[in-house]
């Protein structure tokens, strides 16, 4: 009988888990064919599989976390919005003649409170990724985001942004349309808004494309997400003229959540289910919703001037350096 269950997409470091799962299935099938009770052995193997999964995902290297962040079945902005919101209406257009599908947004309710939610949107397959430009927004996408955020500020609705992009679109046409100006203008305006702003890195946060919707009172980040000034591949190509050194660049760039929390760049790490957010999207969405509600409750207690001042101070503190005197 045909089945609609999707075959899991395994990353390289997950192969031992797949081999163990295959072994469990083979033993179970042989036991059924021969009428032998091997439930005890199967329970032991399943326990070992769970322990192995925990061991693997608790010791991922930065380059492996990057693979998890880029997993094609990792929940996207629209997945999370539809899971956490009570109501949701997507809005389109930058009011300058275009609607960028790589950056989506609209109005909704979270815990009964009206909010504006927006974020980068990658595709699920090659065709969808091409249609959404692999989550790389054009200038029109950032102008659409600004329009929605200005709407939120006008009607006193908190702004929730979801970051998941390798970077802004770097095509010639994007430069002709003012990519740098669009991102820079968003940065300036987000510092000025009166309403609470919470930004969450849900997958890959890359370069100015991430920053274009990344200025907020709180910056949250999923455990296996990454946040970086440039992709490790780009960094390796620039520094060593060799993209194969991307794993070395990933370590040097400090792209993972725990490093960024220690550096004071992000405010909170959101736990993921064992195996990554794609292994249990509903649990990941529950963790995200609770974190957003908790942070909104704290931010709503502050006045608009207090939020703006704290937002300014937060970004002024970023950056760590060491001075050596001769």
C-alpha cells in the first residue's frame, strides 16, 4: 500500500543513527517472521539509539550546526507563524511596485495580543527555493518589511521578526534598486520605533540580510541556528582562497548560539528537540511561542522611551576587543 510518509533526509553525521535504526527494523522483521519475542533486545537498541542521538547533537561542531540550520525541512517563518499565532493575515507589497516572496509578513495575534510578524522565507524544494530566491531578499523585501513595521508602530503592535537567510540578494539588479540603502534605512528606523521588537534567528542568520530585520529589544536564537557576518564558505574563499576551509572558518567566526550568548550578542537560546527543530517542529514552535510571550510580557512593562534607550545601549555594547600596550 502506498504511503505518504516522507523519507528522512539524513546529514552526514546522522549515518550511525540510520544504521542503528535499520538494524532495529531488521531484527523486528525477523522476529515477526519467526515468531520470536525480542522485545527486550529492541528496547535496549532503541535506548541506545536515543543515547547516541543525544551524544551526537550535544557535541556538534560549528560546521555541523550550520548543516542543521540549513536543513531543507527545518521549520520556516511561515511554519512558525502558522503554529504560534491565534490569527494570521499575510500582507503583500512594498508600495513601490513589487512583492518579494523571499521576505514575508503580516498581522496576527499572539496570546490574544495583536502583533506584526515578518521574516525571511526559504523554499521546501528546488522549485520553491528558486521562487523565493533561497530566502535572499531584494530591496523590495526590506522595504515591505519596513512598511509593515511602520504599520505596527503606528497602531502600537509589537514587532516579531524571524531571521533565516544566507544573506541579502547580491545581484546587480539588487544593487541598482538600492540594496544597501534599503537595509541601512531599516537599521535606522528600527532603532526609532516605540513598540517592542523581538528578533529570532530560526535558521541561518547571514550578513546584512539578517541585520535588515535584526535590530530589536531582544535577540533570541534557536540552539542549532547560526548567526554570522558572512557564510563560512565566503569567509574561507576571502581569507584562504579556498572554500574547502569553510569548517575552519566556521570555528573562527563564532557562529553558534553558545558562543554568541557568551559574547553578549544574543539574549536567549531557545532549546530544540533532540535531532533539531526539523525532527519535532511542534515542540520547537511551542518553545518559541513561550519565549516570545515571556519576553513580550517584560517589554510591555517598559515605556517607549525606556525601550528605545535600552535598545540603543544594547547595540552600543556589542563588540569585544583586547588592547595591548607596549
